[in-house]
C-alpha cells in the first residue's frame, strides 16, 4: 500500500464499511462508567482533601478548565479521524510516532494500574457490605475492609466476571452500565442533596477559593488529583469505530464531562457540609460508607456503599473495554503483537485482548500487595496515574494545535478554539506535572515503598513512561512497524470492530 505523506488526513471511511451499531447513550454509559463519579466522590475526594484541605470545590472547578480544552481537542481530532486508538494515532500523525506510541502506552499502563486499585476498592466495598449485614468473619479469618490482601482477592473475582461480560461486546456492557449508573446517581444525588441541606458544618465561600490552598505544591498536586477524577471521559472516543455517527463520541464525551463537574461539585460541598476535615481525610476507601452512616440509619445508610460497589464494578468493565480497543488499534499497526487485534467472529470484539487486559490487571493487583494498607495503595496509584494522564492529555492537545494551526490564518475565532485553547491546556498540564514531579523529588532524601515517600511517588510514573520508550524501540526495530516510518494511524483497509449482535 502506498504510504500517505506524514501528517496527511486519512481517506474517508463510509459507515457501510464500519457497520457501526452503537448510539449516543451507549457512548455516554461507557464514558460515565469509566469516569466513575461515585467511586471518585467516595474515595477521591478524601484523597484530594488530604492535600488541599476544605477547598475541594475550588480544585474541581479549576481543574475543569484545562480539561475542557482537552475535550475540545479530542472532539476536533475525532471529527477528522475517528479511530479506536485516538491519542495514539492523532499524536503519532501530528507530532511524532514516538510520542504517539508513548500516549498509547501510558494510557494502557495507567488503566491497568487503575483497574488494579479499583479491584481492591470493589473488594473493600463488598467486605463493608458484609459487615453491615453482620458478617465479620469468613471461617477463622476476620474480615478487614482496609486490608489490601483481602480486598484484592475478592475484587479479582469480580474483575474476572466483568471481563467476561466485556468480551460479549459494548452493547451488552453499556446496557449493564446504564442500569448501574441510574441507581448510582439516584442514590448519590439523594444523599448529597440531603447532606447539603442538613449538614452540621456551615457553608463557606472559601471552599471555592483556590488561593486559600495551603501551598503551591498542594495546589499542583490537588489539580493533578482532580485531573485523575475527570479521567475517563475520553473512553467515548475509544469506541468511536463502533458508533453510528462519530459525532456521537464527541457529544458523549462532553455530556459526560459536564455531568461529572456537576456531580463533583455537589459531592464535594455535601461532604464538607457533613464531615469535618479529619473525618473527610481519615476514612479513605470507607469514606462514602461513613458519609452514609452520618446521614441515615441502616439499612438506608448502606445505599451509598451499594452505589460505590456498583460504580466500582462498572468502572472495572469500562476500564477493560477502551483499553482493549486501544491495544487493538496499536496491534493492527504492528506496534503491539497480533494477539491484541484478533477479533472474535461471534462477538465482533477483541476478545483475546480483553481477557489479557483483565489478567494483567489481576497480576498488577497482586503485585500491589507490597503496600499492605488499601489507603496507601490508593494514594500511590492516584498520584502516579494523575501525572501520566496529564502527560497523555497534554500531548493530545498539542497534536490538535499542530494539526489545525492553519485555522489561525483562515478563521481567527475557530483558530482560537482549535489551536490556542488546546495549547494553553497542554501547557497548564505539563507545567503542573513538572512542578509536582520536582516537589516529589525535593520532598525526600531516600527511596521506600510508601505512599508518603516523594521518590516513590515520582519513580512510579517515571517507570511507566520509561517502559514506553523500551516498548516503542522494540516496535520500531524488532517488529519494524510502519507506524514509525509514516506516523499514520489505521488506514482504510485495516480490520474494524464489528457491531455486537442484537
């Protein structure tokens, strides 16, 4: 096949070739489940409050600004080149194949790490529910919702179940996630609304003041933790080859993003109205259960915990789905092995890759047992993933700015939207990541496997990034992938994912 010039747009691909079957609501279900608002509110708010104190609404609002710019970049790039590999393809074509591969790689590694920690969160929620039901022992073993070993063992079983469901296709997964989301949001909004009205702590406008955050380092870390909270909206773009209209992926991404902003603001205000700062920071993975106990008696108090469990289960499945499709896109460019691009003739999904993603996440979850307490595992994972996600978002936004730079000459208003805003968002995220990395480096003088050790918190994302360069070198010089010669993504003759049978 004749190679297209570097950076050229691919030929149009008619819908009849792609045989797309998913709609807007399916994309929203996948993206919203991947973002996991209930899990983020139940766990992420406590982690973030440990850094910024009672300024969660301010941090959520401030972090939303660059994320909107990033979402605009995703939307415009998706409009001209819908591709399951999204950032991997777009960055590779517009900036550099090495950077494009890096985007694809760090997203995969970050998602596997996310799945590993969410596996433990799911197990923790189940153990807490068992405790509410009066079950505190399993034989001679005393159940402990804070034990990484116990929560991981139970969570891996759930991960296996949702991975098998994901194999059958996005439509099946989206239907399951849609039902779970409705329950989650009804419970979340009900309890948070009641907490805002009846909470014992006075509302304060200082909660919305980012300048009141204790330090610049705390502000930077809080912002990256908040970026992690919004992470997942782009899952809508990972299934853009399986939707009827590529514009539905953009709509789903934006709808999900603004919905998350509203939920995070409501949740952060409610938590700060009901819980004191020590209570908010100190309960970790059990924060949502404690919040429910403060507002209601059993059995109603267990509803937020059930919602957390549903959210964790949905986010496990939603994490597996886009990651398998990103690896599918990389495999058909021969930057990854052929197993990732094998499509099931029955389900029309990358079934082998989906199962392998689940297995990798289970293995990483087992490795995480070196950090014995769940709260420490969560903190270490969220900090590392926040940095690499910021890097991935920034590179994708820069790719949009480079690809659409001619608009600055042709239409200034559109040029500002397509070039200037993504570039500013990218600069903000790169600056935050760099500053936070430096603060981690200067905060310690030795390395230890601890969530409060700066060198460990810095080393984890650096290993994720460095491993990407090793994998890229292997793809370029051993696999001899044409991706590294042309920078192009999947072309019109490549295999596509099929619709899930109705």
